[in-house]
C-alpha cells in the first residue's frame, strides 16, 4: 500500500476527474472513451515525485486533449473538450505549475466564444483569478 505524505496527495487523482464527472450525464460515452488517455496521463503526472512542470505525463495529456478537441463539432462535445483541457489546467495548478495552467485557461478563453460557452468561460475565468 502506498503511503502519502498528506491527505491531499491521496485525494489528488480524484481532483482531476471530479470536475469532468459533474457533466457526465449530458456527455456521450464515446467522449469519455476518447478522453481516457488524457486522464491516464494526468495520473502519471500526479505520481511524479519530482513535481516537474515539464513532466511527460502532463505534456502527453495536453497534446492528446488538443488533438481530440479538434474532433468535436457539436456545442456539447466542444464544451466537453474544453472541460478536459481545464481539468489538465486544474491539475497543473494543484501541482505547482501556474504558468502551464494559465496558458491552458487563456487558450480556452481565446477558443470558446461567449454565448454557447458561457459556463466554460466562467470556469476558466474563475480559475485564472485564483492562480498565484
């Protein structure tokens, strides 16, 4: 059994998945299957004891999320894709990589126009305001 230095390390994997799961009922199962590699890469990032912002898991998650984001065409699917990117940004912020998080949140704000994506934008704006 793995020992954790504090409770936040033990719960950190859940922090990556919980925000996306809140939107689960409205999202197609195919989207979750498509995004699964992103969350596996985030687990690798979370398990990195060096806490490196250049971690391969973090880079893999970002690359995969950006790739699948281009595949989505409906408003609901695109909002899901933005949520996946923001889950990565949230993970980066929690792990002490505010620059990476800021870049991802800014990218979401630039790519998702007001109107159909107000909730997405609100989440990104709120998270940006909380960064150091």
